[in-house]
């Protein structure tokens, strides 16, 4: 049977944005419904900030070990167990997960619903497939906090290549031998440094300038450090096509040069995650007319 709800606020998405808003609304005693179709905590906890920073922490230890001699400490880096680095990443996620959990938010007074939300019309959100709707929510305000998805560039040949994005890179328990990263934004570069420090060869390909929205002085420091640590960054190089060669991946650049690697990570920007919400022209009018 479909449960009918009439909260003040209905939030779609329990990532960093949705959770913060839900906690604040509940603290003010506002009736609030929070709907999540995947894992509570969204990208930050599961496939973004937390796993990346946990990986970076392991990589930093490896680098400290390599450089300890200059501080008068003789320490030998005798090996990196990539599977154990990965185990730790998941332990860190598990340690933080209770903060973002359904149980915690329910305890705060938020009504948490697990399922996929979509707009039946401009005033009603439903949860579940058309033939099996579990909840129908008519809220005073709706908040779309559904985040973003990795943007996958339409490069000829990409359909033949298995590639990583932030959604699955933290699942790999084997260290890539030579990781090619498409995209030199903050995510691409932080992972480039982490994988390099953990022993992979890394080549980053960027069609524009790396970190182009950042302060050029700061960017120069980052790029110098990456170069010193052995990360290759190819700027102003557009990928023309991709090819799978037995165990290797070939990347052909627009200047005709090729780069070969063992794995590919796409970190080429983000796109809004609004497909399936059934948003349409009525949504633009609801923001003007809602009271
Ligand atoms: C590798 C990496 C490292 C990062 N590091 C940092 C960092 O160090 N610091 C920082 O500030 N940011 C960092 N970020 C960015 C950060 O992860 C995002 O800005 C943040 O997670 C966005 O939160 P959000 O709530 O907007 O969206 P999300 O976290 O994406 O949450 C959206 C949620 O909505 C759910 N959802 C979508 N559609 C529906 C639907 N129809 N029904 C129900 N639920 C739905 C999704 O399942 C998801 O859980 C990093 C990102 C990446 C990829």
C-alpha cells in the first residue's frame, strides 16, 4: 500500500547536501522526509572525499618513508600492499558511515525512505517504480540534492575499453601498473599523486591547462611537485581515440603521439544527476508560484 506523507520539506538525495539540510531542518523541528536510492552519505562518503583522502593518507606515509633520510631517519620502504591500502580505505568509510546512517538520521527526527524518487507532478514526489509506489509525498518544499555523475567524454573507441571513474576506482585491490588519467582537475591530480606515491606509473592527459580554475602560482607548485615525484602530465593534449591492445590501452592524441598504459581513469568533469526525476517545464514554474 502506498503511504501518503505531507512534510514541510522533502529532500531527494542523502549525500553531503541532503544530509546537512535534513539535520538542520530536524533540529528546528521541521517535518522532513529524506529519500535515498543508493548508499547513505552519497559520493563524499562512498566514492569521493572519504576514500580519496584515505588513499592519500596511505600514499603520504609511503612518501614520508621514501624521504625520511633527509630528516636523519633511515627507514626502508620495503613494500606497498595495495590490497591492504584498499582494506584501510573501506575501514575508514565504515568508521564514518554511522554518522550518515539511516538510524542516526531517524534518531534526529528525519523520516528516511530508501528508494528511487521521482516527480509524479510539480507538487508530488513518489518513491519506487510506477507499478509499485511505496510512498507519495506532497511537501511544501522539495529539495533536489541528487548530486552529479562523472562526465564521460565521447572519445572514439571508449566503448571497447574498461575504465575507472571515481565510482569504482576505490574498489580496485590491485595496483595499476601504468594508470592513464584523462582530466587534470583536482580529482584527477590528487589521484595521480596518490597512485604514483603508491608505486604506479601515472600519465595524466589534459586537453586544456591543469587546474585551470585555480590560482596559477598555486598550480605551478602542484605541477612542480607532481613532476618531481614522477607523474607525467600532458597538457593541451586532446585524446583523439582509444584502442585496446591485448593487455594494454593505447591513447592516441590529436598531435599523433600515443600513450600506452595498463588502466584508464576518467576524471574529466561532472554532469548533473537529474535523469529519471521526471523534471520538466512545470518545475520552473513551481519555484515562482510556491508559497
Ligand atoms: C574523488 C573525489 C574526491 C573528492 N574530494 C573532496 C574533498 O576532499 N572535499 C570536498 O569538499 N569535496 C570533495 N569531492 C566532492 C564531493 O564528493 C561532492 O561535492 C559532494 O559529495 C556532493 O554532495 P551532494 O550531496 O551534492 O551529492 P551526492 O553526494 O552525489 O549525493 C546525491 C545522492 O542522491 C542520491 N540520488 C540521486 N538520485 C536519486 C533519486 N532519484 N532518488 C533518491 N536518491 C537519489 C544518490 O544516490 C546520492 O546518494 C570529491 C569528489 C570526488 C569524486
